[in-house]
């Protein structure tokens, strides 16, 4: 029987003017061959709201500083289960969308585990996500991005 560590998290779909979403390339320290792409975001601190956590994580991981109000409401809530660094997590997470004309990613705010497990980043289109054989999280990210892009345009963050 697997014992899951409960975790709350917030994730951000950072979308540029070309409709591409920013993803980080990562590896699991406990499984070095397990490579994947994932959205900015991460665990919430005790008592932290998803919007506050999403804004904090976005600033730490990309250098883009927004207020929680500028994020608007979440576009998706889900519960996932996964292993990372030898721990099994059951994570309740919310996704937010931030649209920017362009953004130069600044990872200076990475913590030690991010510096050890994140190997790069790139912007992906929905078509590239649909066509790739690489592992991306969430697994249905191409569909989610397509839905986000089809929704009424959100106001762009001032950059």
C-alpha cells in the first residue's frame, strides 16, 4: 500500500502572444531517467491561498511579479498522485492563466531542489504538445492550452 503525502499546489499556464505556454524541463532526483516537462508552480505554504501561492511561485520561477488579483480565477482544479524524490504525493492543485506579450524567464529565484532538478525551459504551442512523445504534465496539457486559448482573451499582464 502506498502512503501519500498530502500537498496543495498552484500552477500557472504562462502564455505568450503566440499562444505558447512556458514549460520547465525536469528530472526526478530519485529517478534520474524520468524526464518530463511541467508548468511553473508548486506547493503552497500552510494557510496560503492558491492565488497567492501561484503569484509567489511565478515570481520565484520566472521572475514575473504579479499580484494574486492579477491572476484572476483558477481555470482548473484537480487532484493528482505522483512520486518525486522518493516521496509519494497526493496533490490538490489549481491552475491559473497569465497572458504576456513576451517574457524573458529569470530563474534566479529557484530553490535548491529546483536548481538540482530543472534542466531548462521552453515555450510550447498546443500543436507541439499534441505531437510530442515527451512526457508533459498535466498529460492533457495540449487540450487544456487549446481550451484556454479559445476562451475569451484575458487581459495581459503588464511586463
